């Protein structure tokens, strides 16, 4: 029996991510033979010697380079913990990343990454619309550090905006670009490679912008931003990665060099995930592919039903893009599946949308997405309530818009529920 905990191949067979989620990175011999990684519910770890403690801190604080084969030792659960380390190793597999850091929430991941990348006086570019919490941080927190956030519309080519952006930036350094693609809630796609190239042209050579992609809506199954020029990918792991609407968590991944300042800042902000939640996410990862595949299949049926319904004015779903739509070519180049988040506009504005939401019986009226159960909400007054009204109108967060996260129920039941609810529109 092999004890190579990082085994990735058998003979010439490269093992698939879904096969590695059950055991990768975990050595049962270190835990009394337990087949599953236990919950290391401990704040601190005993050193075998004072010399070990000294050596562990030297590596953790970057005071010297590791000796050949030397791995960071366990110190204190704000710095490292076996549940988080094994979870992080497993998340790296999906995104083909070198390094990962897990966080107490998706917001903790995004804000720690941005704070590690930005300096006072910088500008940060972002695609709009963007998740309401990220929008709040960009517009209401970063200005306190003299950082201005500048929006670029999602769902459009970035290049036509380049010259006007250059004049708004006015020579200030571009510290980072935050791309949320597809955009929450409109599913507008942004070309990561084109945006990264433009950000680098607008930025400085000595400190190029850090290109961050929020991959919550499609990843890690249906989009892998690091392959398209992103430096760091961030997740609300509360969503598909957790997948059962019972844990709040986040993750950031990238090259070891890109992640080093993020991991260092996480240690001092204390924004890391807890061991128990890390353990829950490891359990979730075992079924990640199954869940995301089943939900996506359901979403295809639901989207086709909604598309032909007379009460539905517009449907925003990546699986139903017309071939002539400029986003279609980008979708094919950048994504490997349409996911399971649908947005649709109910004819009749907010009042009609509310009547539909209030009439749902199986689909729950709640924010969040990516869980096994289907959830519906009203972005303009809920997840994106804090987005300025003119920005809501400009970026497609209309009064009649409903966001639907399709779960793994039977699709015929979901369609029956939506059909009876839409009768109230
Ligand atoms: C796209 C996106 N990014 C980030 C977040 C924030 O994640 P969390 O709620 O885990 O902090 C959310 C939450 O809805 C989201 O939808």
C-alpha cells in the first residue's frame, strides 16, 4: 500500500480531481489509521523541541528560505492547521494552482487579497455589476485608504473603454483589477485574458496590477481563470464548494509568489477558516463534481422552461446564449459549462417579481447560491440593495429581475413550482 499522500498518477494514468478528493494530502498513519481526516480542533501545536519551534517560525515568517525537503511545521491555527492544509492542497488540484489560502468567508478572501495588493493612492478596476458585498468594500471602505474603484461594464469588450479609463486613472498606479465573471446577478461574461492585458497596459511595470477573478459562480468546475491570465482566483466557498448552505467560507488560489503576501496578511488579519469549517469543506469536495453536474443539468431544463414563458421578459443563462451573441464565442473559449445560476426578468417590475417569489413552494426565498437546494431572491432589493440606484439601472439590476440558483431536486418538481408561481406574475 502506497503512503505517498500526494500521489497524482498511477502508471501513466493522471488521476482526475474527483478521484483525489477523498484522500489527497492526508496520511492515515498520522491519525491512528482513521480513514477520514479528523477535525484538528486545537488552537496550538506542541513542538518536539525549542529548536523545532524556532525553525517553524523562521519558515512561517519568511525569515529564511526552506532547506531542501523542509516543510512548514504546525505552530498555531491562525498560521496553519492540518484540516486547512489538506483542504488547501485539494482545492489547488481543481484550479491547477500552486498555493491556496482558505478564509472565514468569501468576503474575507476578496478583501484580504485586495488589501495585500493595493497601496494608498492606487486605483482598483472592477467589473460591474459585482456581488453587493464586494461593491460595498470597493465604494465605502477602500476610499478610507485613498483607493478609488473604477467600474468597467461586464458583458462587453474591455478595449473600447481603455482611453477613457486612462484619463480617469490620471497617472495613478493600478494596484489591482477585480473581475467577477460571470457577473452576479446578470451572468455577463468578461474576457479575463483581454482584461488582464488591458490592466497591464494601464498599470505600471515596476508594480503591475494584480489580476483577481471571483470565480464563485462557475468554479472550480466550469471555469479556471488562472489558465486565462488571472494572478489570483477567489471564491465564496459558501456557495458551490461548500454546497449545502451550512457553512460560510472563502478561498484564494494562485502561484506561490502571488499567494505569499496574501497568506502573510491572512496570518495578521486573522481571517483564516476554522478547522471545523475546513473539515466540512473537505467533506463537500468529495461530491463537488456530482453536485455541480446535477445542478447544471437541472438548470438547463429550468432555463428552457423559463425562456418560453410569457411572464418572463428576458432570460440570462449561459446555456441559452444565442450563437450570434458576442458573449457566445467568449463563453466557448473561457468556460466549460454554463453552471446553475439563472437570472430572469419578470414582466411587471418589482411588484410582479415579488408576487412570483412569494408564491414559490419548493424553491426557498433566500439569498446565497450553489447549495443542493434551489434558492430565489430579488437582487435589486436584497443582495445588491446597497448598489447605487443609477449603477443598478446601468448594469442590468432591474426591478423585475429574479435570481435563481438551481439545486439538485428533480427538475420536473422545480418546473412545476416555477410554473405555478409565475401564474401570479
Ligand atoms: C460572487 C460572490 N462573491 C463573493 C461573495 C461573498 O461570499 P461570502 O458570503 O462567503 O462572504 C458572494 C456571496 O454571495 C458572491 O456571490
